[in-house]
């Protein structure tokens, strides 16, 4: 697994770097992995090189359809729609839970409690977290987070938050430097989108453009960061 290289770019905050961080720790291969959130199809596919099966869980119908189109029933990847805080899985189902920019949301406390429930003893949680780099956060950054449904923790408190929820830190890496490339790609996608796509998804494209401009042009990079954490469940 440590020799695996992602050839295709992951269009999420953290890009390929979070998965590379995970690979660098040489976590032993095991049985079951679950990937949380949209845009992680490539990750689930790559995990099948070391895990017997991989499941993607999505919490909205549109993302569910998009993921199923990409996965197309290949390999052993399952795609399911569930509330991240109330899944249908039995306790201690998974050896690995992987989340990339998908759980930095207001219901985080209940989500972490649920993830711990479905993670096996000594199981691994690899999560990429949008974080606040410094306080106070200006209004335009708060607006971005509100529109995106985010409620980030501060960079300095993220580690203690998870250790206080029953996890032991294996490794933490600051991937804030990846956000510039992420937002430049978002801005490029918006600029190249056709008129019909923009009209059909007007709110989405407006939000994407606003978020990219705020980060790249208005100084959002001074306040918006991203961290990757690899942790082990402890009893």
C-alpha cells in the first residue's frame, strides 16, 4: 500500500496530500473501510487494493446519484445514503474510517460519537478538517462557512478535541498549503462551465465562485486552513 500513487487529482480540500499522509504511516492492511462524503470515489477505489471492501456513505440524494454513476457497481464498493450521525451499521464494523473535508460541520459531536461506535477496537480514523487559523474570523469568512454548512474548529484545538472523544493521535499534518490549488481549480471549473450548467445550478456556481474569490483575492487564506489527522480508537 505504501507504494500506491494517486495519478488522478482528488478535487477536495487537501487534494491528494491527505491520502498520501495516510499512506505514509504504513497502516497495516485490513478488512473493512468506510469513506465519508462526496468526491471520495477515487479514494474508495484505491483502498480496495488493501481492504476487502469499501463503503461510501453520503448524506444527500444528489451526491448519492453522482457517486453511484462514478462507481458503477465495479469492484466491491458500496454507496449508501445515511445520516453521518445515525448510520445503519452495527457496532465495531470498520477497521478504517476515512473522511476528507466532510465532517467539519455543526453536528460534529454526534458524528464523532457515531464514528467511534462503528469503528473496531484499535481501528483507524483518518480525517481532513477545515480549520480556523486565527481568531477573530472576519465576517466574509464566516459567510463562506455558513453558506457551505461548515463549523470549523480552530487549528490549535483540533487535536485536543479528538483526543477528548476517545482517540489517540498517530500523526497530524498541516495541509493548508493545498487550499490555494484547490480554489484555483474551483475557479477554473466555474469559468469553463457552460451557460446551461450555470443556469441549472446557479446557487452552486455562485457559492463556488464566491468562496474561491474570498480565499484567493480577499485574504481568506489568512484564516482558512486544513489539517489531516490520523488517529486510533482507544477504549
